[in-house]
């Protein structure tokens, strides 16, 4: 049995119900495959020790407990640096680094996209090239620069490099390319200044793009240990402090499971609320006017 679906331009696409059922079944299988690690991590965090060491492991917890989380907070409360201090460090670095990235990358992407100046294409090509390099490759140069600037063992060593995320600049630039030049020219004729065009026209129109960049930045900074730059215990981030707990051995396996869930929950919640914007950004990143 077939049915017709009307497409743009008056064309019709013939598709059978059996074909639709196959496609949706295939998508459901892949969906279950990708959601499995999340389901396992959530259940694993609430397992007692005897269930954690079962082999083969159970996906779903049989006797859920919150002892793992209680043990985590007990351990952190005994630290000479308070748990709230680690949380503040991570939240501060994540918030400031993400805000700075969106502002800097948006302004740079707007200029490269809408203004013609010598070297613009070469600069953008350089940004594309940096996407191929891993963070491990640039770790030593980054440290040398931070040391020269005197920013080692300060928040700036984590925050300022976060402003230069190549992926963020690329996505914003590609999204700004889709904004018609005629719209910006009309605003200029109406007397709107350059800053007004950027703030009141460009930024609202690229909201899906900067929300996507925000998700990537939060995921990166929230999980940043920054052990190469931060040596003072008062300035260390939450992921670093939590990673030290796991090194105690198998006795803290339950605490380690709770830590895994605790660290992943913030980026996960952000992605759930902004996933439609991520899809829209990826769909428009290669479209030109």
C-alpha cells in the first residue's frame, strides 16, 4: 500500500507504509543504541557495591540506594577545601568562559562574514585548519603563552583560551552567512549604527547558533580539570577534585559511579533543552545565500 506526500514545488513522493515502518523501526533501534550508555550510567550510580561488581553487569539496578551520593558528600566535606568552593570555581569558569566565547566569536564571525577586507579568506582558512588539531597538540604552546603572561595558577589560564574555540567561530560564521545583506543594508539606510545592527539584528537571528556554541563550551569547560594550569587547591575545579576521589581504588567504585552521573548531568540537561537549536544550526551551517 502506497501513499503520496506533497513536497515543495508541487512534487509528490510515493512512499509505502511498510517503508515508513522500516525506517522508524531502524531509527528506534539506533535511538536505543545511543541512549543505552545514559540509562546504564543513571542506574549504575544508584547501585549498591554488590551489584556494581556483578559480572555480567545488570543494566537496571535491583535495589536502588543513595549511599553512593551520601558517601561522596561525606568525603568532600572532610576536604580542607569546601565542596562549595570547587562548585563555585567550575561554575565561574564555565559561565565567564562561555559568555566570552559567544561575544568574541560572534563579533569576529560577523566581521569576517559581512565585511570584505584583505586577508579575510586566509584568516577563515586558518580557523578551518585549526579544527584538525587536537588539544593535546597545542597543550605545550598554550602553557608557554600562559606562563609568559603570568596567568598560570589563575582563572585566566582556563577562561581566556576558551574564547578562541574554532568550532564556535566556524558555526557562527556559517550561520551569519545566511543573513541577507539586503537586510543589513536596509537597517543602515534607516540610520542604525554598526553596533545596533550587530546587537539588535544579527544576534537575535543567530540565536540557534550561539545556543549550540554555548552547549559545546559548557560541555568543555564543565569537564575541564585544568590540572596543567591550576596548582592552588583553592582554585581547582570540581572535575579535578572528584577525579582524585576515584584514585582511592575499588572501595570507592560506588562513589565513582555517582561522580560520573554528577559530572554529566549539567551538559546533558542543557542539551535536552536546546537540542532543536543544535539541529537547526547543523542544518544551516553549510547553506549560503
